[in-house]
C-alpha cells in the first residue's frame, strides 16, 4: 500500500502533490522529499522500496515563483534586534500617516522606537499634531513605550557639511601651491568644483545627507536604546536618485581623496610649511572621508535583508500603481528588500453607494486588479488600508489607523 510521508521541510503544496504523483507511479514505495532547489526547480525524493533507500531527482518545468513567506505584524515586531523600516511611494499617498502609525504600533508593542523624516517637506509634526521640528530627538507624547521623532532638515545638513569643506578651497593654500610649482594640482582642485557641487547638489544629495546624518546619530550612545527605526522617506523620485547616489558620491569623493593623497605626498616640504592650511585641508578631507563612509553605510543599510525592509505605500489609482511598479523594479535592481505593498485609501464597503462612490469603487477595483497582474507588485504581500472619514492626526488617530493596517 502506498503512503506518502513528508520529511521536513517538505510541507508545501507542491511537494505534497509531487509525493502523491510519485507514489501513484510507485505504489509500493514510501516516500519523503529530501530537498528542493528553487533556482533549478529540482526536487530530490527519498523512497523506501523493497526495504532499500532510493534517491530520485526531478526537475519541474514550471513552478510558480515562490511568494516570499511574509508574516504580518508579528514578523515585524518579533525580536529585539534593531530593525529599520523605510516607507516610500508617490507624493500624497499616505507615507507619513503609514510611517507614523507603524511607529506608534511598534512603541505600543514595547519597542523603543524612532521615527525619522528625511522628506524636505516634513509632515511628521502635522501627522502627530505635535511640534517635532528642530533636527534633534523629540519625545512623542502618547504611546506606551518611548517614541521619539527626528525631522532632519536636508538644507541644514548640507550647509553644515559645506561650511567645513569650503575652507579647503582657501586662497592661501592655492597661492602657496602655485609658489611651489604645483599649479597643476590647484587646477585639478578647481575642476572638482566642490563648492558648486554643494551649491547646486545633484538630485538625491539632500536626502542622502539627511540619512547620513541619521546614521551619524545612530552611532551615538543616546540612540542605542531604539530597537525599531521607521523612516518616512521623500517621494519616489528622490528615493530612486538616493539609491544611485552613493556610487556617484563614492566616485567623486574618491577622486578628491586621491588628490589629497597626491598633495600630501607630493613633497614633504609642503607638509612642513603648510601650517594652518594643511590643517583645514586635512579637516575637509576627513569630513569627506566620513561622508563617503556614511554613504557606504546608508547603501549597505538599504540592502541589508536581515535588518531592513522597504515598504511601498500606494493608493488604488492607475498612476500611483504604475509608479509603485517602477519603484519596486528599481529597488529590486538595487537589491533593496521589499516584501509588502500598502494600498491605502481604499473605499470601505457600503450597501448604498451614491453614483460617485460606485464609480470610484469600480475605478479602485480596476486599479487593484492591475496590482494582481503586475509582475513587480503581485509577488508582494498586499496590505489594504481603508479610506477613513476623518483626518488622521494625533496619536489616537494613528493608533486607530495602525491597528487596521499593521495586522
Ligand atoms: N487612509 C486614509 N484615510 C483618510 N485620509 C488619509 C488616509 N491616509 C492618509 N490620509 C490623509 O491624506 C493626507 C496625506 O497623507 P500623508 O501626509 O500621510 O501623505 P504623504 O504620502 O506622506 O504625503 P507627502 O508625499 O506630501 O509627504 C493627509 O491629510 C492624511 O491625513
């Protein structure tokens, strides 16, 4: 008599069907699945037939792409190791409301939590209905466990950095170097146009510097208590540019640092008479090196599947969904882990729709259908957030929204 006993981890539907198929062909066998290699879609089956073990391997032609096993909020809240959640998407879809509600939920679940905004148009203060401005840690009143907010002003972060690096372009150094016959190096320094870089920064630099600033904070003792960090990021375009920025900065800062190496090793005479000039040059170079290192950390943080998750927030509208699909594709290209898609502002069910609501609902259903057929989005765990009839402001409202969305 055929029997099919599965050896863990063979517990999926696919493996159980496969065992049944195997036993129907080998009625005298007792089988178990030994392993499954998703890349090659190969199964190895162990069977016991006539008191002997046999191993057979199968290649399955088409296996549906395994949807990543994502549990709900339980999975997000489990463990005390620090985890980062970045919420991003098109402007106005509800990123801040979702980020703030997630932060409240983490805090109410016992995690000392930090919610950070790196969006130049901050709305955390509006969302919490408390003044959280100032660029430093501000406690949020209301949740059961400590919840702090940090609104980083990207302009200020850039200005701070700029004031130190500017010193390196001082005429004293240039004159001195001309005098030493190193005019060529001065020209090269000029070509780097560091001042201009900071006056008209490439898109994404502001956001990158803001996140770099957060990384700097997070290294300090004061921040060591936080086990959950939620980022309310800038709208999609900024996020995408931010992701490609570290490579650009790495290259340009690398160039500057190489030049510094040249200058400092060019002649020991420069070192001995550089005096103040050398110190400022050194300060600026150190600052640049620090920025470069932080950029690398930011990039690593975004790609660390163990500690970081990027949650895409969208609404059931064609334009927003198209943008989310592009965002997901770009994040995938950059190896940024994405598991969940929040579709916010879905019309709640109603028995008596007015004409406007009926049309709107039809439109939303069409958009939701698009998600199911979108190769980038259909694989994500879908979280539906209802459109609520009051503005979401303040901790009680955020708790209410969080309890609906983060389950
Ligand atoms: N599910 C919802 N039901 C009702 N109103 C909502 C919902 N989600 C968000 N809102 C409201 O929509 C507005 C925009 O939300 P929010 O500021 O969170 O969006 P955002 O994506 O962060 O915007 P921005 O890109 O401008 O920063 C706010 O007034 C907020 O209260």
